[in-house]
């Protein structure tokens, strides 16, 4: 089986032009970043202590700025909006090479992947010229303000209210499960601007400065001790009408673009889990076990398919085209891959995974219970299956009593 470096950087598939470009990217990273060492193999991400979270966020911001200054950030985005104007394969190679180094943009990369294509597709020319370069350089960092206590899986049921007052909207409501909202400069926000039409038709997509008076962010401490998520309260928050992305009352379109790119980003993954499972099998002398080998090959194949699907979605959106793959498909695929990886890791280690205090044991446990971050976050598996069945397969929609009812008349708990 191949090494981690080989698995993350499949240079043998490159054309001569791509090989030259990969060498140039590799040379820059060798000079400016720290190659991953063997002890990085068992690094656990996503469970940072609250006192370390802010530091990691700022480290990610600084690294994103360096990538932008070097011309690697948004290399396939249009040059007039701060990108490199390059080919989609260039972005793929940069991402592949970057996996071999410790430095990362972290959370910031996820919102760039979600909001950037949305602004390219739905933003005004002024919005694209103002926000996109600042997004790529991490001068502005964004959080997602979508979910609410009564509108998670059914996002279109959201109740945060925006009332127009001249050239501004006045916003009141609550959002929840907002990643890194305590650190971000800006948010992209869904609000209810018309309660007298069915729920999907009265939603507006806004960009909001998180320092605006009336915004309160309260971190939510998880069972791991980290406080990655937050709840955000908005009381009389004034947001310029110029910050509407898309059309007033037409925010469901931009929201779906965000969700499709979120699914693609989740599915893209980072360092190959299959590589760690290979090493775990060697440590426990299970590398010749046929069931273990079959499980690792299965994960290896799934990782590469996820990467291809994610790239296909993002390339289409960057080109202003509808995604050829439904985002629900890659999201479900990633969630199932995560489940299989956790089960296999614990299966290889046995009791050592639950009772051990080694780095591999901590990684295996995190892989096991980390499945819920993917099967719930970004839309639950149940919702994604419905979306896939209806949108991609053309199956009959589930009965909806609220389809043609004005939002204000829909019963809510």
C-alpha cells in the first residue's frame, strides 16, 4: 500500500503541464510551510479547547493571507475578483499538495468554499468586487447564520424577522449551531422578510457585519470541552439593503448554493483516513487480515470518489453552472464513509480503542464519535435522503400540508 505522501499527491496522474505546476507548488510549500511528520498521523482536529480556539482561528487567518499573497488562494477564481484566473485542476493540485503540510486555513477555508461560489453566482458586481478579494485574503472572515432552534432540518421554517426601514432591514431573532461566530468579522444570514407567502418564498439572504449593534454571540460548550458552536441573538440589528445577495424574498436560491458547496466541502475531506487505517493495522498486526484489508480498500476507493464529486460540484459552480451532482449525494456518501472509518478503526484496535490512552486510541475514538458531525451537521442524513430522492431521482415528494400556506399560518411549536 502507498505512503501518506503518495496517497495525498497522486502525481503519476498528472499531465506534463500539471507536473510542472505541482513541482512549483511543492517548492513554495517546502519553503514556507512545515512538512507533516510521522507523529502528525494521529492528530485529532475539531475538538480544540476554548482557550486555544481563538489562537487557532487567527493562525488560520494568517495562513490564508499568505496563501493569497502567494497567488494560491482562489487560483481558479476570476482575476477581477481577487482570484488567479487559472484552471480548475490548479486548485485541485494546490489542495493535494497542501495536505502534506501542517499549516492550514482551518475553518476559514470552509466558509470561503461556501460563500465564494454563492457570491460569484448570485452577488451584484459591486458585492463581488468588494467582498470576494477580502474573503480570499481573510481580511473578512465569515460565519454561517442559518439554523434556528425551530428551523434546523426544516431550514425554510426559519423565523428570524427582517422588516424594511428605508435603506435598511431591522432584524430580530435567534440563530444556533453557528461555527466560529465568536471570532468572525461577518456573517451570511437568512431572514424572513415576507411572512404572507409560503415559507420558501419569503426568505432573504443578507451579509451582516458581526460588530453591528444588537448582535450577541454566546458560545456553546460541547461534551468534548470545546466551544466550536454558538448561539447568536439579533435584537434590532440594522443591515443595509445593499447587503442583500440575490433578490429580496428570493434568498432560498443563494441558500441552496451555499448548502450544495457545504456538502461538497464536507465530502472533499482532508488527509486520507485510509492511510491512518493502514498504519493502525500494522501497529496491531492486522495488515494481513482479509476483512481489515477489504475495509481499507473500501475506504481508499470512497475517499477518491468523494474528492472527484466535490471537485465536480465546485468547478461547475465556479463556472456559473448548476452542479451536475446533487449535493445531497456527496453529503450522504461522506457521512457513510465516516461511519465505516470509525467502525473499522475501533474494530482493528479492539478494547485498546476504548481503554487505551495512546495517540492512536484517541484518534480512533474521535473517528468513531466524529461521525455525528457529518451525519447531522450541514443537514441530517434523513433530510438529505429526501432531497436526493425528490431532486435527483424524481420520486414523489413527501406530503406537505404547508406547501401553499403562508408562513405566518403554519403551526409552530
